[in-house]
C-alpha cells in the first residue's frame, strides 16, 4: 500500500502545490537566513571593534569604580553579551516577520514563473507582508482561472469547428467519390456550413477584440427609438413566421432619449438579444423592445414571454459557448453560444452594463444601461 503524500497532510489550507515548491521555499529561507546572519554578524564585528577601543579608553576608570576583579570581569563581559543577546533577539524577530514571508513569496513566485499556478502562501502574517501575501494569492487564483478559461475556450472552439468541418469534408468527399450528386441542395448545404464557420470566426474575433479593449468604436449620437425600430424591422419577417408579436415601446418622449454609441455595434447587441428571445419564445408570445431614461442615461430592454432561464443557469449565460439546452445545440437556428458573451463585451466597451432577470415559464428580460450623450 502506497504511503500518503506528505503534501496532502497537515492542516494549513495554504499548503497547496507540489512538494518541490516546499524545497524551493526551504532554500529561499536558508538563503535569506544567512543573508540576515551576515548582516547582523558584520554589525556585531563592528560593535566589538568599537567596544574594544572604548574599553581601552575607559578601562582605568572602570577598574577604579569596580575594584573587585570578578565584578569588573562581569561588567566587561556582560555588556557585549547582553548586547549580542539583544541583537540576536531583534534579528530573529526581524527574520520571522520579514525574511520568512519574503522567502515564501520568492519561492512561490518562482513556482508561478515555472507554470505552477496551484501554489499559495501563508496569509496569517501581520503588517504589509500579510497584505502582500493576500494579494499574491488573489493573483494566482486569477491566473489559474484565466488559464482554465483559456483551455476551456480552446476545447470549445475545437468542438464548435469540428462539426461543420466534418460536414463539409464529408460532402466534398462524397461528391468526389460519386456517392452524392452535385445537386443545388447538396451545394447549398455545404455552403451553409461554410457560412457557419465564417460567422463563428467573425464572432470569435469580435469577442477577442472586445475583451482586450482593442475593438474600434465609431460613436455618434443615437436616438433610442430609432435603434429599437430598426432592430424590430430586421426581425419583422422571422417574428411573423414564428407567430411572435414584436413590439417597440419608449417611456417619456422617445425623441429626446439620445446617447452616444457605435450604431453598428449596438445593433449587433440588440440583434443577438432579439434572436435569442425569438429562439425561445413560442408562438403566441411577445417580444417587447423598450427604452427609458435613468439617472445615468438610458436603459434599453429586451423582454420576452418565452420559456425563461433556470435560476442555476443565470450566472453562466454570458459565458462563451454556454448553451442551457444542450439537446437543441445542433438544431436549425441554434446559435453558437457566443451571442450573449459578445453582447456583454460590446456593452462594456461602451462603458455600460448588461444584466438579466428571468424565471422559468415567465419569460426573460435583458436590461442594458448606458450613459446618454452630453
């Protein structure tokens, strides 16, 4: 039977990471200890030099003040020994409060530089070093989260690209081998998959630029009612075909609800929200686009009477490639799972925020808060 790893033993929760990190930690501690010892040793050597010089100058007065040899020897030896003990205590406390936390953070930083994001340092340290330890642990947690998201994104992109690529490859091989006939239906089916790939690549590029803050925005004054009406006009046909009523409302005076934004990007946001609402709203339902003034600016709302979103799914709906109903992921009209993620990043690029409220069976409401133009 294998012995349990000592790494998994011990109560402190900050003991995370592989055992070799502890070896580096010990090496750093020894290194700093000898640095501290060298500094304090040099200090003691200088002190003893000055003490001997001072003793040579005051020996005669001391001998007259303490005629007993034992007392005189005790004074001469006691002063440096007492000073040495004081310096040793101060040095030990300094190493414990400074050297040890610094050694932990140095060793952990080396581990992170080598790609180990599981290390954590002890946070129960007083003063600024405790704050530094907590900041370091938060940094490693965030780095680990980013790395996990990167790996998940790579896997999701590969998964999303695999299906259309396989379909295109299968169709072309079937045509070359004579299994399929080059009918308009076959060609259109293959062309649809290429369009799906192109749209996925474009969405990924938009999302990447928005997340990195490099997405160019061409702002201009926009009237909320015009933006909503243009979006509703784009979905008039699909909404009628689905038997869903599409409405536009505006509180107050619509003509004066004006804000500064990139019209193309804001149309893309509303397009993603309305397409998502139309996908999950059954025949006979409603989708309402509305605008209203707020203290900070304007609020755009997309409200539907569809199936709603389960409470446990709400925290994840803005994540990349997230699809609540996996059984519908490859059905006709199903999105790539990037629409809401793109909508959030585009809204944030405008300095706004988007949030959602939903209950199963009672519909969903997306709210976009933006600043109005001065």
